[in-house]
């Protein structure tokens, strides 16, 4: 008899799951309560929230809430039923696509129910087994999963490293010559953990030497970067050279759903070949109507982005002034790198939450190298300069405790339990 499939699960919960016993409900799967804003409740106490991707503060904007509520009353949560191709298509889906395409300066766009599945599926649809994929080693999990479906060759390049990009384009070119296929290069517009922008300008320049198509996942750039908010491509002056542009509604748009934009012919192809959309229910109407409203606000209320950047500059500038290592971010994503073990990181975050009322996400090994703690902060339009000030003071206090070994002592019991 074969062994029980669940045997491995009984033995190991996986690299992050092993922390569940001490972490769940507090460090992972925390419950933030109250209206989405700069201040929310965590375990009954008010905290300044730095962990929500509501960049432009639309999640709880009264105009947005009104439109969402009215659409809910008008359409319910079922409409339309069925996949777009079968029975789930509407005039408003078309309108939203046209407006999104115009906003990101592409010929056409197509809606995706979730960004994650949409990316997996669009990569799957764009490449055949003869094609070669070249992508950044730090790419988001959905890109990696999309690449996993690919039956042909793929090469990763070192994160944002031009030499490595070119070397892998050379390898891909050789390979594609043999197989008779083409090359798809995939980068993020903004890397969500470290906040660096993808080197889109330099990658586009390589198009003169190598024949490839560029796919950009601009989840964090859309709405936050570029003069009009069209994202990292606009910011770097190369929006027209991005062949396939992707953004989710889960961040600046503060909703659910996503879209992909490109030349009309490519979108028409994707529409008939993206399995995640062909065989899944259409994006529900409340989300479509809500996205139209949010997009209108992106277009007509530049003050939302201006206030966001005022907060970004205050937070990032303040951290740098105090000597914190915020890496090489070029976006609103604000990482703070500290040195310490996972148990120390837990003690530190607990101190931040309990004694300073600051809630930010914590990222540890295996997502980042062992011995590093990454506190990831997302400034939004709803934050105030007072929030920034309180946070900077708290960070100075926790750094002192980290350096004088307070967290090491506090975490000794946790560390012993996990053999750290
Ligand atoms: C870079 C990036 N790509 C794709 C996604 C997936 O988007 P969605 O949440 O719409 O599934 C995310 C997370 O939201 C992301 O950060």
C-alpha cells in the first residue's frame, strides 16, 4: 500500500506554518477591525496601520462607499451570472475596459477576476512550448506560478541586474533560434517587498539588440507612479514600449479584480485564450461599477496622489535621517531592514503594537535572508504627518532595544522552543 498522502503534513507544516502556534492571530492572520483607514483597531486597541495597500485612501472614501452601496442595491452580488463568453458580459464591463485602456495608454484592456489568477493565465496563454521566458528572480508568486505552467524553457535573471538580464536574453535568443519560438520578458513595475522599480527603461533599451516582448506587473505602480498615475512605465517614460501591462484593483483602487492591457489584437487573443477568464464567472457588477468610480477619481483628483507622496517623503525621509536602512526603494513601499532573528522580530513587533500603537507587516526568513528582519510599511493618503512623527519616534525606541539586546532576552523562550 502507498503511504498516506497526509503523512508529510502531519510531520511538517512548512517553513512558515511551523510558526503558527506562536504567531497565528497576532503576527499572521491578525484581525484588523473598524473602517479601513490610517487608524484601526487591533485586539481592541487603536493602532496606526502601515500594512494596508490602500495607497490613495479610496477604500473608505465616502464617494466610493456610496457608489459601492448603490451598486450593491441595484445589482446584488450575483449579477451577471456566467463567464463573460457565455452569459456574463455587460456594457459596463466594456466601458470599464475602454476607460482603463485609455488611462494606461494602450489600445485595449481586458478585465480579470483576480490579479493572481489573471497573471498565471495570461502567461499561460501568451507562450507556447517553443517560446522562452526570461524573468526576475524576485518576481511575485503569481508570475512564478504562471511560469511553472510553461512547457518550454525559462531563465531567471538576478534581481534588477542589467548584466544578468542581458546574459539571459542572449541565452534565450540562442534557445529560441533552435526552438523557433519567441521571448517573453517579465518584470514587475514595482517590487512589492523592497519597493524598487523594475528597470523598465533599460530593459526597453535592450529591445534594440534582442527581439522580445515585455510583460509588466504594475500592481504597486498603478495609481501611485507617473504624472497621471499610469504607473512605473509612465514614470520611466517607456509606457508605450510595455507590450503587456497588468495592474490589480487590490491596491490603489482598493477593491477586487484586475486588468491586462495591450494592443487590440493581443487583447482579443487573450480574451479567447485566457483560461482563468473563459472558465470562471465574470467580475461581478458591484466591482465593475466601483472600479469605474475609482478610476474616475484617479483621473480627476490628483490631490490624492499628491498627499500620498507627501506622506511617503515624510516617512522615508524621516527614517533615513534617523539612520534607518530603507534599502533602495523607489516607490511608496517603505521597507525598514533590521538585523535579528525571527523570535527577536516577534518581540520587536509586539513592542511596536502594544507599547507604541504601530501596526506594520513583518517579513522574515524564508521570504528574506536569515538574520534580517524586514518591517514593511505602506504609507497612504489617509495618513497624517502626526502618524509619521509618532511612528518615527517609535522606530527609534525599538532600534535601541534591538541593539541593547532587550528583544533577545524577551524572545529567548520562543527561540529555545524552535531551536533557533
Ligand atoms: C505584484 C503583484 N502582482 C499580483 C498580485 C495579485 O493581485 P490580486 O490581489 O488581484 O490577486 C499582487 C497582490 O495583490 C501583487 O502584489
